[in-house]
C-alpha cells in the first residue's frame, strides 16, 4: 500500500525562545525540521513527503531543506491558525495529487524519530485497522481537576498513556474525518487520533520511543544538543564599553531612554550597557567582538538601537546549541542615577536576550569623582556573561 508522510511545521513555536519558530532553530548545526525530515527521506517505503509550513516561512523552509534529497518532497503547503487546520490543508494537498494509502502525520518538533518507529507505525495498520499511534506508559499519577482547581478524579494510571508522532492512518478515513469536523465547525482537536475517535473509528496503539522527544521549551533544546554525546561546558566572557558625553537631552542604558543634561558621542545609540553585554556574550563564544559584526564604518548602524546587537549575540549562543545562564552588568557614572530605572533595565535586557529576568543582575557605582567618569565626562559599563555550550572536539 502506498505510504506518504505529512510533517506539520506551521506553528510559531516561540515558547522555546530563540526568536524564531522552533522548527527552524539549529540543533547541532542543522535545523530541527531537517532532522525530522531525514528519517522519512531515508525510508524507501515512503513514496512522497509533504510539509505544512507557516505563512511567511517560505524562506526559512527553503534554507532548512537545502541540501536534502528533494526528489520525494512535494511543494510546501501553507498551514492554518490551528494544528488541525494545518493537517487538513496538508491532506487536501495530497488528495489533489491523487494519493490513496497510508499517511503518517508527524510533528516537525520531534526531530529524533527512528526508522524503527516509522516501520512500526506502518506495520500496525494491518488488517482492518484505520489508525495507530505510538504510546508510552504514564509514570506519574495524573489528576483531573475541576474549574476551581480541586481534584475531581484520579484515573487509574495503568489505563493511561502519553502519545507521540508519527501517527499512522488510512488516508481516506482521516481526510473524511477532518472534513466532517470542519463542516461541524469543531476546531479543538489537538491530534489526529482524537479526531478519528470523534468520527467513531477505533485507534490502535504501538510502543512509543522515549527518545522521540518533542522540543517545546528551551531546556528541551539542551537535551537535544546532548544527544550528540557532547557535554555542555560552562564558558564565561567579559565586556567593557565607554562613551563620552556630548550634546543631547538623554542617554540609553540597557535599552531604556533616560533623561539627562547630555547625550553621548556614538555611532549607534551609544548604549554602553548593551554594548558591554554584547561583547561579553561574543567573548564567551570566542566569536569576535561588537565591532567585528557591526563595524562603526558601516553607515547602516548609524543611530541603530543596540538591542539589535544584544539579540544577535544571544541568538548566536542558541544557534551553537547553548544557553545563557547569567548576565551581570555594572554601570559606572556619576549621573544619571541608575537606581530608579534598574527594574525597567533588567526587564528590557531579559526580553532582548530571551532569558528570565532572574538571570539578569545590574549594579551601579560611581568612581568617587576620579577619572573621566568622576569628572562627568562620560559613562562606562562592565559586563560578564555565563553560558553553556556543547563541548568542542
């Protein structure tokens, strides 16, 4: 029986951080979507492979599949606002190609599906089975709560499973179930097995794979990076920046505009705090400095918001499979006073770097009227960044 695979990659996936959909973030140098596609591309029993992507992600998709064997890849299908609608659109695309047979529906956020899982999914649809899903025993006790947050029921644990993808279906019944749900304006199904249940079809199970994890949160990407066998090691970088005062009525510190009787002389917005933090992250990565990536001789950075520089450096950490553990900043100036703005600065830095605010520390001090800062000629910042990266060979 012909077999097709449909990978769902249309979600925004921003809970994992990184500033872009998680299916396009890099794990060990390769986009998550590419990792997810490879086992299906390597299976000769799968005749065609479709991918459902988000509107506006065409460029990201093209970059993710560049270099892969595209002979069985159909043109990507644009998804909808829900997973259910995205799958329906992907099925309709297969239908327009005249497909009939078995379809494997897989979440692109599961990059570690094994060839054995794919074979088990197809093999379980023997005889009269219309649907089969991989299932894992639940090891924790599960409670059902009511609207007030009180426990309403404790289901027997031996009757509960958690489910994964790929889920296998006979194509015709699955498409009909999707169309029926669409006609009934039912849009709350979180997986295709639930939709088949609603349509009255029995759903079989087969053993899942604990290694077939779904990437949802930032910690999941650390687990994914560790699958390469590389240990995450701690790296520390430092940064320093200084700017002289000049004409103006404000300064930028940590992405916050603070009124002052002077401005600063700078090519960009002159935010010494974000410049120092950017250099600290780049130093921990051994990846040059802020001038390497954003040279002051380049006119495109004239007056640029320094948040762009910090976001760039933070993304470089994540692209290497790492995480930011802590950002520590000291601002040195006689004025303006930093204390009243401390909380706003911490929140802004945390948002730009994509870390919890509890991982950002800010201190302010003067130089006791000594030196250029003591003479109120300018201000300075010192920063330390602590990150973890996969160990290099």
